[in-house]
């Protein structure tokens, strides 16, 4: 009975099956579209996903932002400074999942952490996990693919972040950080003396509401574009064509998905509808997740920003580690997909 209750809550609150029924009823009974047409499949997919994502996103961003209000950059830096070795990389990766920094806004944080004297490998563990895994995206992933896939995605993202940061430390790549970042290191004692702003519950609620507005304003267009692409894939592109390019029978499907994702720039929320449509067309879950990870962790604008603070040797190593990690993850997920879905 407990399992049935959990499944019902998951389907109604996260997957929003009720919304899917309402959308299908509206376009079938009120608008009068033929349920067998490609237009019907595309338009119902579009409206269902848009409304579902915006509802979930608003609620989840509010909750996540309220929690994140306790983790200012200064507090995050202080926590990281207490750990050494691989434990520092693990904590850096974990903190990256609960701090509200996207791939581009993470760069100033990276500069601040490096100036404060934190090891470059630790800051890279943070830098990798921060855009790759966050609380809202995990729950949205669960609403589409289920909790097993969402949790596996988190684990893989953290593993890539920890290994990436550890390798950068192992090979002493801090010498390839741009000089202007290293020259003006802030005195740690001075940073310790900075009094953090004490927020009241009311102020945290206000902050969370502002974050909802800010993030929605930043990602709404990407969501509409992503859902639009997903709707076209779902309704109009033949399944046979997609399976030929990205299906399990193509041994290069994961590599292709990763390469296609790198030039794009979107939050994970904009890539989810595309991922959902690809899965519905028979694409392996590993291939789809590789595409999503490439978009969020290796987007071209993010790489351009990172290039401004590190030299090419460190940039290429960062790209190489994350790319190889994503590709390996993709093939492993495809091989084990029958256990995850």
C-alpha cells in the first residue's frame, strides 16, 4: 500500500498525469483535433510539457533557493577550506549541487575561491558539479525518467566532478591558472573576519521569490525552444531516422550526442523536453543523458568564460576529463538501462 501511495504521489505531483489528461481532453474534445494526427501529438506534448515544467520549476526553485540562502559564497569557501585531499574534492562536488550557480555565474565564484587560496582542483570539482547537478533539476529528471535514473545521474555527475578535480590536483595544473587570478590572492584571515549577512526567515522567503523570478526570466525562452524542439521530434520526425542516428545500433550514438550538445547553451530545464522526446522515440537513456550533460557542463559560452581565467593546457584537460567522463557514463547507462527504467 505504501508503494502504491508513493507511485500515485509521484505520478500526480511530479509527472502530473492529471495535467496530461486535461491537455489531451482539451485538444480532443474542445478543439476537435484527430488524436491520430502528427499535429495532435506535437501540440499536446508542447502544452503539457510547458505547463508542467513551469509549475514544477517555480515550486522547486523556491524551495531550493530557500535552502541555498544558507550557503553564501563565503560560507561555501569556509566549508571547503576545512578539508584536504580527495575529501575536499568530494565536499566541493557536493556543495556544487546545492549552490545556485549556473555554468557562467560559477566562473566569478571560481576566481574568488582561487584568490582565497583554495586548491584549484577543489574549485574545479565545484565548478563541474554546480551546473551539472542541482536540486531542482534532479526532481524534474525524476518527474520524467523516474527516481532511479535521477539518482544515478546525480551519482555520475558527482563522480565526474570528484575525479576531474582530483586529476587536476594530481597533475598540479594550478600553474596554468591565469596570472591575474593568482597574483591578487586575498588574505585568508581577512576573509575570515568578514561578517556574513544574517538573513531573517522573511528575508530568505523574499530571496527565494526573487530567485524564482530571476531564473524564470533567464530560462523561459530556452524552455519554450526546448519544448518546441521536443514537440517536433515527438510528432514529426520518424522514429526510424532517430534510431538510425542515436539508437543503440549506432555504436557512436553517445559520442554524437555529446558533440551535438557542446555548442548549445541552455539550462538543464531547456534540455529536458528534448531528452524526453528522444527517449519516447527509442533513444537510449545513456545517449540522452550524455547530451544533457554536454549542454550543461561543456557549453561553448561557458568554455569561452573559463578560457579567460585559465590557460589552454588546463582548459583542454578540463574539457577532456569531462568529455571522456560523459561518454563513458553514456555507454554504461545504455548497457544498464534495463535496470534503471
